[in-house]
C-alpha cells in the first residue's frame, strides 16, 4: 500500500481527505454513520461571532449539474461552538480539527479567530473570505487583494495557529488575491468556494431558492477548481488546499497533481454521507493503478 499521509502546516494527516465546511456539521452527526477518525481532518461549520439563523428557505436546491445553496452561515455563534459543539465532537474525534471562521468586519474576524485559537482541539483556522450567500461580509472581503490582506493581518495579530485563507472563484484574478494573502502573513490558501449561480423553476416561474442567487457546487465546477488550484500553487510558496466538485479518489489525485497539499470534499457529502470514507478506502487502489508510492510526492507534479 502506498503512503497516504501528508504534512499540512506542521501537522501530519493520515490522508489528504478533508470534508469541507458546511457539509459536515460539527462531525458528530457523521460519527453515527462511520468512524470519522479515518479522515485526515475536517473543517467544521462556518462560525461567526454571533449566532445566525441564515437565509430564508428554500435555500438548497438540486440541479442537474450539482446544487445551489444560500444557507447564509447558519450557526450558533462562537461561544456555543466552543462550549457545546466542540465538547461533543471530542467524544468521537481524536484528531485536530479545522475551524472555519466568517465575519462581517475585521473586528468580527479577529474576535472569533482569537476565541477559537485558544481551543486545544483546533489545529488550523480556515478563514472564509469567500461566502457568496451573505450581504455585507464574507465574499466582499475576498474580491480584491487589499481587503483580503487586511483580514489576514487582523487575524494573524491575535492567533498562534496556522491561518488558511479560503478564497472565492468569483473574481477575475485569483492569483493576485492569493499572493496578497501570502504577503500579509497567511500560512495557507484553500480554494475554491462555490461559484455564484442561479436557477428558475419553469412551472412556478420562481427562483429555486429564496435568495435568488446562491453558491453553485458539485461536479460541474471541478475543472474550474483544478485550474485555480494550479494557478495559485504555481505563484505562492505556502500550501494550497484544493476543493470544488471533488467526488472520488481520482479527483483527489488530480487535485494534488495540480498543486494541492490536501483536498476538501464538499457537496458530495450531501449526496452521499459516506463519500469521504469511500474515497479514503479507494485511494490505495487508485494509487496502485497509477504507480503512486506516496501522495506527498505528487503534489504539484502535473507536467
């Protein structure tokens, strides 16, 4: 069997497979289905300073190419996450977890990150400046290099753990934003978040979600994700976590060849709750098929 472990900013992952934020809750729900300790790690539900109900319903709709969602960062707020969700998680997950953080101001990002940074269970902070489903925050910070860098600087001032910045594909120049984040002190980059999309029901003549527009995810965005992971990994020296339409072990290998150190699986968890388990179990077969002895050795090796 080939070696599946990878190093992510000083922490060894048994494998590079990471369920993406917003598709895996706080983990313990999936722990009822299988042993989630087989995961490399996972990124838990996006957390904000205050509790958020999220956007009006309907806010998730399937379409032939994937799905559109506008959940709107529903979460109980950072205090409850620390005091209630993480203690529950500790009973079924014995590895470091990735904390996903969102905000509506530099102060909110800094406040929430500083709080979560103190949690022993947390190994990395994944700072989301790419959510297309909220107004006045999220993606508005991630669409130009200057504002992205400001978030990085604000968070790095109050944290000790690795900070990974999650970027939006809804921009014209992803590389300039990634480089600005690196120069501002980011330890890693994760991409891509969802593309902005919309669908209309012909029978009702209404948009399929109440928000009208939402994050488009699923297999259709995979080629975009591979392209952006490649572009960014070629232009920064910090690790890149790839995601976007990943649904099988072959996709994980392809994403790593493009330059990803680890790979997040998002929408597929909502289609198949065993997706990450199945991918991890299938990785040795795929590695053997393509004569791969070590996953860490193929990172960025596409020619």
